[in-house]
C-alpha cells in the first residue's frame, strides 16, 4: 500500500511545497498547520512518517514528537528546524525521532530520508524506542551533523556507483577504513568481497606474494600456491590501507595491474585477469612523498581518480556529542553497562580536547571512563588526565603568544557552552563570524552572508 505522510508546519507555503513534492513521489500526504492540529490528525488515522517543524506557535515539534509516541508509536518522526543545535538533535533522537533535517534542505534530501525510513527492516518498531539512537550507517566515521561530514557522505554517495578508484586521505583514527567499507557497501560490488590489506603491516619480503600471489615452488618455503589478494578480491573491492608504505618496486607492479587489469603471480608464466576496484588510503602527504621520490606520480594519478578527504575530529567538534552517544550505546553492550550519557563538564572537556588520535582516541577515552566509573553518567574525574588538561599545557612566556593561547581557550569554552554553534558563539564573543573562523584557523563558509558581523 502507498505510504502515508503527515507534514506539520505553521507556514502554509512549506506545507504546500513539501506536500506537493511528496505526492509527486507517490505518497499519500496530509498537512497540519499546528501541533494541536497534528495530534488531532494522528488520533484519527495512522501515518507511516510524520515530518514536523520544531518551532511553531502552541505545541512545538518536540511536543508533537513526544505525544505521537503515545498516539502512534509505529510512526517514524522526522523533525525540521532552522535553528538546529547539537543538543537539540541529541534530545530529539533520544525522545524517539528517527531523523532531523536542518533548514534549508533540498526536496531530494527529504525524499531520501523518507525512503530510508520506509525501507528499513523493522524501521517503525525501532522508531518507537526512545532510548535507541538512530545512527547513520555503516560506522563511526559517519556519525555527526557537521557540514564537513555531510560533504564526506555526499562524496561517498557520488563515487559508490561508479567503478573508479578512490583515494581516502586523513589523519590516523579518522575512520578511513570505515569510509572504504561504506563506499563498497553502496556500490554494485556490494555482493562481492571487500578485501582489506594494511600495506605497512606486512614485511616487504612477503607483501608481493600476499598482493599478487605466487605459484608453488616460486621461492623457498613456497610449498603451495597462493592466489594473492587481487585474485581473492576478483569482482569486488581491494582496500589498500597505508598505501604510502608500499615499496617503490611494488608500486610499479601495482601500476601495471591497474593498467592491464591482470596480475602476474610470483613465478607464474602467464597472467590472470582480475576485475577489482581499488580503494587506497593514507595519512601521509602523497605530494610530498612524490617530491621525495618515495611514491610514483603515475600511480598517484591512477589511484586519485576520486579523492575523499576525512577531516580531523578537531575540525568537526560539533559531531562529538553524537559520537559520544554512539560510543556509549555500543560500549554499554560490550561492557554490560547502562550509562546514559556524560555530565556537562565532561562534554566540555571532550569538546575542547585536541584529539590527536581522532575518533579512535575518543572511543578509547570513553571506554576507559566507563570502566573506571560506576554511575549512570560519565564524570570529568573519570576521564584520562590528558583529556582534562587543555590542549596546550606549556605556559608561553611571550605576551602575544600568551594572549593568543588564552583567547583560543576562551573561544573553545564559549563554543562548548553554545553546543558549538559558531553563530551564537560569535555573538557572545562580540566578534564577527569571519573573525571567529580566522581565530580558529579553519576555512570559512563559501556563503559571504555567513561571514557578516553579528550573523
């Protein structure tokens, strides 16, 4: 049967636009101009999906969410807001929302959201559990609402259906393998194998045989043939992690495999055709490696057909609260605990820490804190000492440097208090949004309106 959707918004234009679009997508659509009207409609009929604005006169979207859990627990609720904060998103997800859309959003973003909720197995049952946090699959690297992470998601969506090779770059711990798995899972090769290999973890003397295979008797101790990982991944995806660690001689052989689509096993007299998509990753600057003669430029161009760059966690701090919730849920199952969250001081410490180990370090810190603590909330005293201390522990003697360090700490404190809302933090600090971006040493948005003072 055709799915039914309820649009709840106090603006008639929004009701009409979203309603007409979803009707053209084949859904049955009803609209409501207030929270009170929405509850009346929910009481009259069952809806598969409820899309509600958060800020409305009278009952808010959050109140509609809570009441709908009682009236129609099987309905999946999506909240729309033009004033999204990390805290609001977490609260909505905890109260049972399946997703939230930050205005302005594209109509196709709404369509994808609705389609995802309708086709998920047991999706409506999961939505009825307020304690469950809906997590963007398939892994930790993709959890969070930041624009930087949204760009990564969009890159995955664009490159997954095509057969081109992909190069993923980013610091250690940012989740490069998780992104590789996401690309493979969304690709036409998802029913075939994803074969990961860490090029830096295998001795050079064995790496050639592991990658390309060998025939029996090709060298001492080669008592049986080994097909190699390229043949193992035939029809699927080969993930070459830490590609910069690959010796130059093997880089040459890898380039030949890419160009000829066939692999020569060690000791073989004829090549074997292979159909493999390559996803490579590195935490090094490959341009610098090329200049130093440690990496072949032609191989770089063959691998870097699509480039996905994962931002470090310190550049997407607004993702930290959702990541914290995600890891707590997972660690509860692993450690047989029932931790529900973190204290405000703990969240501030987590959001102002440097995170040189990125997402992986965050998970380890939370696991250690949950092992040491015994309450429902993680306190700041449960965190490792390095996390509690400020990112820069050395006290500068130069006055200008001391002022810079103090200013940065103060800005991070204000950002943490505003849920890392950069606009709100800029207003509290009395500086323009552009100045805030400069002081944080991060790239400002392309929209010039966002850089106006007081915005």
